[in-house]
C-alpha cells in the first residue's frame, strides 16, 4: 500500500470549540485503499484514552474518500480522475467536514485533500489537418492563427510550447490567452513567391511539460495565391471591451473597421469570425458582414465565463483576397444578480432542515456547519451572515465563508425541547440581496431525570380480614425524560414486617401501573401497621430511581366477641356469696370483661337479661351489680340472674353468663361500702317513681301544714268565744249596738271583732309575729 502524506497544518483554534483545518494530498489514479492521512494521529487524539472516540462525516456526497470511524484514517475509496472531478481548474481540492467526538467533546475538522495531476493526457488538436491560403504578396510578419490544441492536464503537465517542422518562410509564436490556454500563430518571415513554390506542408506539434513529455500534432497545408495588391487593414489589431452580464440580447458589443485602399470589389471589405472559432463564440456573438458590428446573440453570465476572446477577420471581395485578423477581448462585468446561498450541514440529522444535539453536550459544543456563497464577485459577492432565534446558540467562524453553530450554554430538553433559528446572509451589492433560511435544532433526551413520586409518603388504610388480592392504592411517579429514559417501572424494596415476615409476602406492586395489592388477610390484633418502600426506576442507561414510603394502617373490624374476666366462669356460670342481711344498695358484684378489638369496637356495656326476683340492678358502664332492696327470708337461698356484656360495634357482639348469688350466714360488715348505681334505663325508670313519691310527699306536707293552721285558728276562735260569753254575762259593760267609745268587744291589740262602723280586717294582723308563729 502506497502512502502519501506531505504536510499537516492546524489553521484555526477558536474559543473552546475549535475548527481545525487539516490538509493532505494524493495523486489522481491512486489505487483504492491508498492511505492519505490519519486524523487521530495528526490531531493528537488517542482513541485508547476514550473508547467512545469516533470520527464521522457531517455530510458525505460521494465515495471517493473513505474514513475509518474509530481513528479517522483517510484512504482512497475509488479511482480519482482529476480531469473529471475538477476539469481545467488549476487546483483540485476535495473538501469535507468531519466531527470528532472524544472525552465528551465535539470538535469540527475541516479536511482539504488536494488531488495532484499526473500527465495522463496528451495534447490534441481539434482537426488533424488545416488548409490555409496565403497571398504571395503577404507582408512580412503577417500572422495566421493555428488551431488550438487541447490538453486536459493542468500546470506543468499542460501544453508548454508549439513546434513546426523546418521551413524557411514561417515561424511559430506562442501566446497565452486570458483563460490561460496557449495558442499559436504562424508568422511569415520570408516573402513568398507562388511561381517558385505554390504549396507548403507544415507539421505543427504541441508539447506538454510532463515527465516524460507528451505531444500531439496537426498538419497545415498552405496554398500560395496570386496577390491582390492591398489587403484590408484593421484600425486596431487588438481590442478590449467590457460587457455587463445583464446586457439584453441584441446589445452592441463592439465594432471593428478595416480599410482597403483598392477600388471596386477589391476594396469592398467584409467581416467574419476566423474559420475554426470556438462554437461558444459563434453561439454567444454575431458579427455584421458589412458593418463589422458585433452584437450579443445569447445571454452571458459572469459566473459561468468571465471573458471571451474573438478573432475577427476582414477580407475584400477581390480575387485572391488576403484577409487580416483582429483580436478582441470581451470582459464580462459582474452585476449583483445572485442572492447568497446558504448550506447547512448538521452534525446529526435524520431529516432536512433539522439538526439534533444531545442535552448532555457541553457548553460551546458544535451543532451544525453553515456554508455561504455568492456567485457574484467583488462587493456583490461579499456576504455577511448572522444567526437569530435564541441566545443559547451563536455563530462562530470556522474558515473562509463557513461558520459553525455552537451552543452558548448547557441545554435542558425538559425546559426547551426545540429551537427554531434563522440564518440570514446578505451581500454588499447595490441593491443588496438577502437570503433567509429557517433551521430547527431539536434536543435529544439523556437520562438526566430520575422518576419522582407524587408523594413522599402514602398513607393507606386497610380493613382487617380483607380478601387476599384486593386493591389498596396506586403510587405514581413521573419522569420528565422521554422514550426509554422516561418509562417507569415499580418494585418493592425488600424489608420485613414487625413480626419478621418478608414484606413481599404481604403486598405486591404492579411493575407497570404502580398499583398495590394485598397478598394475605391482615389481622389488626396481630399487626396494626406495616411500613415499606416502593422504588420507581426508569429504563435509561444507567437507570435512575427514587423511592416513596408506604404506611399501611390496619383498620379494626368488630370481629372479636367480648368475654367476662370476672367473676371466673365455669360452664359459663359463677357462684357469688351474698350476706343474708345485705341492705338495699349493697354492692353484690363488680363485673369485668375484655374485648380484643379497639376503639368503639372495644367499648363494653353490661346488662341484666334475667332477674326473676327483680332484686338487682347493674351499672352498664362499670359493671357494678347492687341490691335494689333489702334481702329477706322470702327471697330464698340462691338468687340467680343472667347478665350480658355487649360491645359498641356497628354490628354488636355479646357474651352472656349466669351468676348465682348464694345467701350466706355471714353478716354484712359494718364498713361494707353500700352504693346504689343504676344503669341508664333503670335510672330513668327509678327517676320517674321517685319523682312521683317526692311530689306526693310534698303534697302531703302542704296538706298537713294547712290542717295544722286550720286547727290552730279554730281552737283560738273557740277559746275567745268562751271568754266572750263570760264577759258578756258577767261584765260591767253591757253589750250595745253602738258603743260610745267606739271600741270593739275585745279591745286588745289583737281584737277579733270591731265596731260596726269599722271594716273587716284579716286574722292575725299583728305584723310582729314571725312566719313560724303565723
């Protein structure tokens, strides 16, 4: 394998994002696989330091150059024909752009590969032979243009000189045209004599400068004509004019004039293009046969061809006319008729007009390459380029009229997933042309967001005795990423319950929906609370996760029957002694019970279900059983009641027991606590009876008080009547209807009867008596 490597240059390093230009060369027709250069070696990038190092074409248009992705080795992809690739351009350069990724940094590399010419083409004339008529009286130094030889090679491999076979009458002179092509003319150096020699055969040879040199030839057959005294003579043998590229068809380009002093038809001059003129000349221009005015036959374009070389000949109409030639150079003048062109080559793209860059790209990362061009020249071709749309991106010059779009900060897809930018290019022509191109940059997702639960703690209540497999709740975690990076799955974090059982035996979680289900029935009396964690993980690489805490509170259900703890029951009954002289209100027994449930389900109340003798009452809250009346011999020796304890559940549960009070000979102790507590129902009943008794007793008291008062008043009256009788019969004062003294029969302060003229007064008017006396 042949390796060609001549030189390597680093042309520009701009900020932290650099555009590096590397230059190599190769020869045309090098065999496929020939090494051209190695980018990683030349840029001091060691793939061993970063296995992720890669080199990629930004935009590849052909398969001429191959590049190895792992280290940027450049090789010839297929046979290169320089003449086909670049035609007659003096320099043939293959350019392309490469993005190198190493150590999480993107670097733009502009590669220029010069294809050097080899001498693989020989000069060739368009015709193998040419016929030329020259008058025998042609003046010395007369010039006769020869056909131009064509050589597709360039530089030293192009035609360097023309030679002619030996002759005493002619020499060849070589000149370089405006477009760089070499042309040859025969120059007459010795007078011709048709009578001496009428025909000349000259072989013209074109030779290039290659090693070894190659050549091509043509044969010129010259016929010497009898002379016409005077030939037309141009006023100017050489002309140069300018023609604006926007000139309309039919525009006058130039006008030539040749003078012939002969008379008659020998002095009548006609004009035309030299025979053998290029087809392009006759397509674009036309010349008036009589006036010599050259006009525009077809439109011209400065960007296609910048100048034309016209060879015009003038001939008279006489016999044996000898023509003369004039060379006219037409330079095309550029006008601002082309708008700038914008070409955008993204670093990564799957559709036209859209570039992609990962949100993990560092600040000042390369995004896309913008190339601008304007086919005009001078100020008309100078282009100013700007970028508008968002401050997160800017333009940075790479080389020549090529710019890079680079980031100005780190990007966040979750904040801004897409940017719409506008590239504006404007030339400096008058009036200026402006080109606007809209471009979209989309941010590709990286797994930089962990799933986040909507709650840090989930409180869940589950009723005990639940059915295994029943739904409890759903945990939800959101991931701001997209695709696999945002796809969330759920799992239990292994832990143990307070009794040491794995949490996975109690609950399960749906990995897709996050729904939690029970795997067994819960028992509040054994396990009141369970706490465990659920993890949410995404599918990114590496995966990210977060956790949430689940607190399950088991809700009690009334599933336990209350039972008596005192007295101790045997066969659901108990014997309790009671003194024979127990009084009313005697505390016979205090019942106690227990319920394994909690809350209202464990709130207990006590009741007497059966009490044939109606001797006992119970406080439903405390369970204290007391006598309602004193025991007597008629009550019997055994007093049996049936009691129950009931919880306060929605559907109450209860237990019953039989209590037998056995009357003993032992008397009640004097310090025996005697209380009378009643249940609410009994209190209500007893309240009604005692109310009646109290009101009855109060009524009796009122009646008794009234009877006492009446009896007292009656006795007093009788006693006074007796006194009155004694006074009336035996007193010195006789009873008269009108007492002169106006006094009553009983004249004391408590007089009962007054004189007739006095009004009747109430009894016991003396206010000095107190309430009791009254």
